[in-house]
């Protein structure tokens, strides 16, 4: 069995990756500043809870001897990056530098950077899909930022795990950057209507025509690199959104909200 270390193992991407790779004969080790939930703990061979960077990482790498690492720790929020850029930089590029430095020193690490676009799926409690779905489940009229013509390239979190597997198996690992996305562009207005169709099409949808500073207008990824490694998205947006709406209903009902 190969050993895989996942940093940020308690997070949205890290926990899904842990479950995905555990089903493909990897022995999974998790690291996060908080303890993972029971579902993730069940697939971990071992785990540790502390905030990176930390000198304890040296000892853990010596003990666990991972064959590969998926570094999924850090922030992924445009509003937070604008409100607190110093912390965002520290938890992003600076943290990644420290972790890669440890691996390079101990294992002569080869690296590849996966540039993730708009990830979504069960477990996501922030960003645009959560915002729209939460409002649709709790309000009769919802107002979203922008004009609705803004676009994103959405990819289900399970497809992201599949893409990471393709990168682990097929990338040159010479520091190259590889886009991980569907390769398609979805307007926010179209996404909103897709969600409303699964909640209540009679809900009134409005747009503020204003965007917060730093928010990109249109995204569509060139995925030729990861496609050449054998990656093909498997979960259609329509299917993934229906699944996500059902998960959100269950999540809100579990908090005592009548949906």
C-alpha cells in the first residue's frame, strides 16, 4: 500500500480526497489544525492536529514516510483575501512554501501545483452555491451580487479527487501548474435558475448589479494538461446541483430549520 499524507484533511477538499483515495488502496494520513469528523477519521491510518507550519511536521514525516502528499490546507475565499490579505498570504503561498521545503529536504520532493477552479459538492458551506441554495431555502425573494452574467467553471469535489489522482499518476512533477476544472463556463444566473428549479421555481431572483472588490467576472479553464493525463469529468452540473440541494436541505433541517 502506498502512503498518502493529506494536509487540511478536515476540510472540504481534504476530507473528500481522504475518502476517495482510501478506496484506491492508499493508506491515508491526515493533518489539520482541527480534528476530522467521524467519517474521515474512519479512513485515516493516523492523524495529527496542529497548525502549520510547525516543527512537529519533521517528526511526523519521519514516522509516516508518505509516498505522496496532497497539500489541501489553507484559505479559499476572495472576500477574506481582500479583508485580511496578510493572513491569506500566510495561509496560502507562505504555508505551501514551508510544507514543500520540508518534503524537499527529507525526500527530494517532486511537485505539481493543481490550480482548482470553482469546487462544489456536499460539505461545502460557503461560496456561491451555498449562498444561492441557502437563500432559496429560506427566502421568497433572493438578491445575488453582480448582474448574473458573471461566470464560473464548476467542478464537483469527487471529480477534483479524480483529477488529483490523474496528476499523481501522470504529471511530470517538475513544478508545473495544472488547471483542475470542467473546462465549461456557467453563468451565475443559469446556476441560480438550476438551483431554484430544485427548490421552488416561483422564488423571485434579483441581482444587485454590484460586485465586491477583487471578485473576478468570468472564469473558464483550459484543462488540456489534465485531460492529457486521462481526466474526464464524470458528474454533470445538473446532477451535482440536485445532490447539493438535497444535502443543504438535510443540513439545515438538522439545525432545526424547517425547510
